[in-house]
């Protein structure tokens, strides 16, 4: 079935695989064009081929690099002439352990990649298109940012900042741009493998819906938050967690 062109364009960071790629798939399926970023040229090229070279372009770089942020937005404007939607998905979690022993330089790296880069991309898309033409921003946070997150505290701290960044941008960019966040629980991606590898059934058993998330779950949520169906929604964090928070406080 041929999908009707929506005329809309999305810039999705960290989208060569995993959650970012799942979001790109959802957007392309509804007729959007996408610009995807990632660190690896080969992975981006493969992702673009799967999405369709007529629907997607890729640009490689590090999310926290301001030159890359500007280049990605410039590429979107050159290729498609607009940037209606920004999805800040790029993230890192290079450390596992207690906060008391956290290397502060690692904490700075996590913050740069997970939070400051999102602000940078938002500034760039705002100036290039959204300030005059409107649109929507979706920040990928995490349940780790809205609860205690043992042994991934630096990541959780950064995702809590992402939730607050969403509030700040939603207030400042209104009424022309809506800004929301998604807070997933564990989604089956290479990024999250350490949380379930070799014990997926055990990990999934904790979820009332009986399974871990998949990238398409987050793609559907992002599609909603960038659709006309969510035109009166801004400044919100949508928890997509398979019901895991329902277990809070249960002995």
C-alpha cells in the first residue's frame, strides 16, 4: 500500500538502531520524511536503505558536538526544506555502579550527551524552522529519571534533567511548538542488553503486561505526540513501561 506523503519532516537523533530507528520507522510509515543521526556511517547507511533513500537521509556525528548539531539541522533544511519534529533520542550510559564511586568525568560525559545535546538540537531546530512555523519536540527520557535507579544513577540523573528540560522548553516554546517526553522502561535494544541479557523471561515476569518493550512501542508513542491527536498536550512525560510502576510499593 502506498503511503500518502504527509509533507512533514522529522530530525531524530541516535536513530541508526534501537528506539531511534523504531521511531523513524513509525514516522516514515505515516508519510513523514526523516533525517537520522548516529555515530557510525555504516549503521546509518544501512538504516537509510531500510527506511528508503527517498524518505530518509543520515548524517554521522557525536550528539554533544555543536558543529554536528548545526550540520544535522542544515542537512534537514537542505534535503527537505523544513524540520517539523525533533526527537532527542541520542544517549549514553557508560557506567554501572554506586553513585558514591561515580567518576565525575564520566558523569559529565553522560550529562553532555544525554541532556546538553538535546538542548543544543532544540535550539538549532527552533532557530531554523520551528520558531516561525511551529512543530513538536519529543525528548526520550526514562523511568530511571522518575524513580530511583540503582547502579545506573548517572543515567537516571541525566534523564531526570531531560524531564525538566521538557518542562522548560514547553513553557518557553509555547504556543507554537509543543514539547513532551517519553519515559520508557526496559526496551529490547543493544543499548539495554545488560539489563536483560540471559535472563529475559525473568526480567519480563516483573512486568504486568508480561514482556519487555520493543522499539515499536516507543515509535507509536512518539508518533502520537507529534500528531494532531495530541494538539493540546505539552510539557508532559508519557511513561511507557508495560505497567512496571504498578508494582511500586508491593512487598
